[in-house]
C-alpha cells in the first residue's frame, strides 16, 4: 500500500504543478516514498486536531517541494480538498507556492528560504526538550514528541544549517530527525559543480548520529526512521539517496527541479505508475486506507488527553503554568511591577533593559532567551536561573554562541512550538546576520523579541565596523516588525511592556551602550501610540518648530530646545520611540502631536531614509549618511554635528530665524 500511496503523491503533485504551469515537481517525485512512510507509519498526528500540543512536527525545509506536502496532507484527511490541490499556487488558495504557517492546516512553519526550516526545527526540538523538563512527571510524559525535517542539497549548502546543526548537536536534541534528500541535483545541474563535501562527516563532527539509506526503499526507510527514534544521544541525520523526478522522463535531471514536467511527460508518468490518465486521481483503496487510519490517530490523541487530564488534576499548579505559557498571559499590573527610574539619573538603556528583564523573569516563568555570545554586553542574562545545556533543559538562559542567523531561526521555531516567550540579543550592527529569520518571524506573525544594543556611532572606539548606520532604517522596512528605540530607562521599561503585549509579530528593542539621562515619564499608553509630546516651550509665543527624536537623541533635542526657547522660539519636543506605531494612529492623534503647518526637524543618529513619511517640503532631518569612524563617543558627537548648538542652528535655518 505504501508504494501505491507514494505513486499517488507523485501523480497528484505532477498534476498540481502542471495545472498551475508553475512549481517544483522534482522533490515530490523523488521523495514520495519518504512521505508515504512518514505520514502513514511514523508521525504521531491527528488531521482532525492539527494543533494537538503533543503531535509530532514535520518541517519541509525544502519548501519549494510544497506540492509533496499538500498531497500528503490531503490524503491524510487534513482540511485540504482536491479543489485546493487544483488551485495550487493560485491567488487566495490555501496551497501557496511555498508552505505558509497559519494558512494551511498541517503546515508547521513557513519555508522556502533554504535552511530556515531546518533551523526552525532545531528550535522546535529545543522547545520540546525544555517543556518536557518543566512539565513531565513520573508516569505523565505530557510532552513527548519528535520533530522531523525533510531537507535538500540547498539546505545543506546554506550556512544557517551548519550553525543550527552545530548547536543542536551540542545540546543533544535527540528528538530531532533530519532526512536529507541527497539527489545530487541543484538548479544549475549536478551538485558537484559546487558541492563536494562529505555531509555525513560534517554532521558526525557536530555530534549527530548519521544513517544512509536508499530513499526509494520503503522497508529500509521505515527501519531507519525507527532506529533514529530509538537513538537518544543526540540528533539524527538520515542521508536518503534519491533520484529527483523519480519515475518520470526527467528523472535524475535538473530539468525536473523547478518547472512542470509537461503534458506528455505527465501522461507518460501515469502510464509508468500504472495509473489512469484522470487528473488528480486517488484510488478508492487509498481513500479507504487513510479513512481506517483516522481512528488510530484519534485514539492516540484521546489517550494523551486522558493522561493530560489526570496530570492536570494531580499537578494543578503545573497546569496553570501550562495554560499561562500557551496563552502568553501577562500580569494585569505588569507595568507597575517594573523598576522605577528617577528623573536626572543616568543609565544606558541596555543596563535599564537588563534591570527590567530580571524583574520580568520573576513574574513570567515562560520567558526564556539569550544572546549570540554577548549577554555580558547586552545585559540579557537571567540571573538566578540555570543555563540550558545537554540533558539539562530546565534552565532559562539560552547560549547560541556566535550564530546570529541560527539564533533568529531557532527563536522562530520555539515560538511556533509554543510554551515559551523568547528573546534573543546581539549588537544592532549584527542584526544584518539574522535579517532573513527576522523577516520570517514578521511574515509568520511570531511574537519574538530582539534586544539590539550598541545602537549608533556612540559605540565609539570600536569604529565603523561596529557602529550601525543603516540598520534602523533597514529594520523599519520589514512589514509587521515593530522597532522601538527608547529615549531613556523609563521608555525602556515601557518598551518591554509593549513588546510583551504584542502577540501578532516580532519586536526589536534598540538600546544604547552609553549612559543617558532619564528625561521622560513615559506611560505604557504613550509607548503604544509610538510618539508623544515630551515638552513644549512657547511662553505665549507661536509654536514655530517641532523637534522629533528617538533614543539618545531625545536628550539632545531637549537641550537644543532650551537654546531655541532662550532665543524666543516656540518649540516642542516629541519623543518617537516607535515611528511605525505612530504612523498607524488615527489622524487626530497624529495632528495633535505633529500639527500641520509647523516645521519639523527629525534628529536620529542613523540613516535618515524613511523619515520622509513624516515630513513636508521645508522640513529637515539630522541623520548620518556615511559610515562612522573610531573615536571617543563625545568626540564623535562633535565630529558628526550631534550637539545642541548644531541642532538649534539647523532648526533656525528651517524657520528662517
């Protein structure tokens, strides 16, 4: 029967790609036996309850082969109809070109950018191990499931896969099983054009157990997967030797990868498979097979639910923690629980953030995170809590090593898995190393928090390689990513509240290395609105200019405002920690903060790109359109013109004073 299921997957996938006149048939045809074994015999899942917490996860890291996944989900009985397969890659369908989490039942993560899915799976497996350490008790394995990945040659070439696999091996995540579709074909031809390494040896060096198998031999695939499940000393890699486009006229050819087979070729494939020429054909015995499977899958889920209910009765406090972590519940008075900061006192916002984080950790047991080997600098170590290491998964501090890209994608996997609110940290300039993962978090609406410190040229002596210039503008371009750059310790606390309140996307907190005076009394509702009037000095004179600033430049704007006011200019200072949130406010609020007809000067120690959305002709921006340079922070401020006198002079030039 599994051979028949594999051939059905081949035909359905070929039909879907052919009808769409777009897609990638090579992987579905080459990995059909692997899919048949996984979804028929190995995975613990229930199509009637796709979000069952203790289900096994399957990640198609080679997301271009999405027709493979959709065909299997349809056959198993997930809410994907034949019409959905017929609408493959069409506008508004639930079968898009690459799998999208939240759109298609049974899709655990959005994949397509190669390597991201494999790294997400490391995060899922890590979350499983950590949740098991928290919630399992003798006789009650309420968290006990595997994460499976299907990855291709492209996944193995991407650097993120090595980063993530190295950490997975170090942590000994034995419930992670990666199947490597080793077909030796990439878009340009044979992989030996560019790729001749011994992948198995690489993974062995990472601490993985490696098997090799004929990817078309169903008994061998089944037994190898079962062996991998029994291996408990680290993650497993199964190198499956396959033929891309298997059983088609384009078998073992790069032409099978990313284009429809062709009408005649699809017909020849069906003849070779012994199937009728009918489009999207599924035989009655295959339907019957999966119909008979459904009660088996449901029984396993219901047995788990009975155990879960008994566990809940015996451990009510753990159940309350479980529910709170699944819902990401926050204390009603969260802002009131955070430390207070006195006006006039000085603190780097990274230090303030660390103080806030320590309090949050006490009140939010599900808050976990770490850094890319920079916790002493980003102030993100959760003091009083253990570190997560191999066979020690009960801690809350994650050490990602110098692996920013993997850190971002692993955080995504943990957020997808559930049970934890996750954060990761590094210097702002290194956000570029993890940008693809940040983009995927925004696309999937994952509530990941990034702590990016050392936020401007004020980093100083480390020089231009470590002084971010374009990063703020670049991050703000990512749809659904909230970027918050607080002015002081008070705004930093409010920023953490805003980040934790958000559940429909990621948030980046942009913090300073240098000390800043506390100059605001920002309330959470002001932070939610993105900007607010901090100070206005008019003394009965008409308002002539509004100084808009973020982060460390807010104190600078206040000092410049004093100089302007002393000269008889009516001036307002607006703190704008979250520009995009402000732009999303109702017009009346935006007008109240930034009245039309009044000149505006934006001050930010970064590239000015993007600020035009708030400016009219004749307004100005004081930014930095060049790389930084090495020197003491105070000398650089003078060198780049970020002084009260220079700000005041620019403001006067805008209003003609």
